[in-house]
C-alpha cells in the first residue's frame, strides 16, 4: 500500500501509522509509552511525520529503574554542511541515539519528478555500497513538509579541495604533514572505494577533490553519489527547474544534457556520450594531478569567465602533462614515476588510458615495491637504485661479506 507524496514520489503510510495497541512489555501489561509518538503531545510541525524520539530515558531511584518517555523531534538541525547539484546536506543531532548525523534532502528548487527519480537512485545506490571508504546510510524518512530525505554518517574532517588549497598557499603545517607519500596513500584508499563500486557495476561520474573527505584519523570517504548510476541503467535527463536558470560553474556538478563536473570530466563524458568505467579512471587521474601538482591540469586554460563550451573544448584537446613539470613553488617536483602514472590516466583516447581501477591499484602497489615502468632517465636511475636496495634487503649477509672483502682488498692493495 502506498500514498503519493509531492511530485508523484511514493511513500509508505506505515511511517505515519500507530503501532498495534496490543503491544505489551515483558510484564504482559500494555505500556502506553510504547505507542506511537503521535499519541502524545508534540510540536505541531512534527505531527504526522512519525519522526520523534522512541527510546525512553532511564532514571534511577536507589536500585529501582524508572523508564521516562519524552517525545521530541528525532533530529535536531545544527546547520548547513553543503550543497550539490540537486541536494543539500545539513548537520543534525539524532536525539534518540545521541550521535551526530548528516541529513540530505532535495534542494527547494529541485523538487520535480526527474530530480526525485535521481534522488531515489542515489539512496539505493549508496545503500547497496557497504564499504569502509563510502559513507553509509542509516535511515530514510519524510519530513513535516512531505519531502524525502536520508540520514547518513556525519564525517568530521576536511575535503581534499581544502587540503590542496592549504598546500598551494604554502601552509607550513600542511606541507609538513601532507608529503607526496601521504597524498598517494589517500588516493590509494579512494581507488578502493571506486573499485568496489565498479565491481557492482556502478560508475560514480563526479569524482573531484570536493567530493573526497579525509577524517581526523586518516579515514578517506568518497562522497556525493547523486549522479552515480549502474552502467546498464537508462539515463534520466534532469533539466533545471528554476524560473531563471543560475549560471553553472565549471567546477560544480551539472545535471542537464552534460552530467557531471566539467572540470573533472573525461572527453567522452564532456561530449555527452555513453560512459563506462574509464570515465572514472580519467576523473581519478585529474584529481591525482591536482593533489600532487597543487593546481588543476586545465589551470592555464580556464578563468572565471570560461564558459562550459570552452572548457569542454579544452578537456578534449589539452595534452597530457609533461613529466617533471607537475609541481608548485611550495614543494619539490613530483616524483617522475607518479608523473608518468598521471599522464597515462589522462590520455584522451579511452583505449590508451587505464582500463580499470584495478589496473591503477596494481601499478601503485608495485611502485611501493620499487617496480614501475622505465620511461625516462629519471625512472631508469630510480628503478636501478630500488633494485639494488631490494637485493641488499634479500641478501644482507652476502652484501656485508662482499663489502668486508672489498675493504680488506683495498687495505691489502694499499699495503
């Protein structure tokens, strides 16, 4: 049984229905405090939503426990956290469990049927992705205005966009903490999240620094799956519903004929063509370029006045970065093997770039072992040095003996 919400969305009337009054506690007697919150006094703005606290408070009198029922709104809003292409996120306190959460709902100007379809898709997509690097959904509901929302874990930390800005500004604390290797470690965790989604046939389509959150303890989360979709699913056009359309920034998520963030799109995605997993590998490479070099790979081709059409043209024609030049005045040159890694990921022809995220992971993991392709004199010398170092690690006594004998031979020759 369903009821229609605004714009044709469907909801379960059970959310507004009182429980069976025959429900009893363990003593066998009916307890009125277990009934629906609608049966007790509550603010008018919350009536009929079913979203009030249900857990009772325990008060002790000596050794006797008393269970006190109080009806309050389940979620207490604490302020805005951000806004995306179709949704907005607010911080809230779950007054039942006592934890901070984030609540996402559609923006007031995006309440049409198409936006609702995409919002429902996002809920089901994220809900199906149980992974340490993807923020889990706790609950879904309908607010007092009949608007659908979902509740998820609130991640405390900073986005990669903020980290990059601090590094680019020469912040000394950021420079000391965010070495190249730590940045690569964050990127490696991001790859795990995308690989997991790809394994379930889902492409993200909006990977960018502002959608990656790094927690206070180093945990990494790929956020905002609002335009993610299974590869075999049909596309739903999402025109803007404003009376007067707002100008769309090239670094903001677009949801019209071109879906995604233009500054981080693959050429095929920018052209509005059908995409596959390789569009995510391209966006990941754009993100890594910016994370390592501290500027966007189109920085010299984009200004505040750049139009969407101009940027899409640049995406399709700007060559891959030159090795050794992906850098900033506030740091050393990016390691050569990482520059080549990014260059491969930014190939304009999908057939020439990384074909899967698993391939990207494999190459990064081999780099940790000192194994990477020799593509220039720098990578040749680094590869040779790593091979010698690995030989010493595997045969320490042999190397020590050879070194000892060479020293004795030198002394003997000198004598």
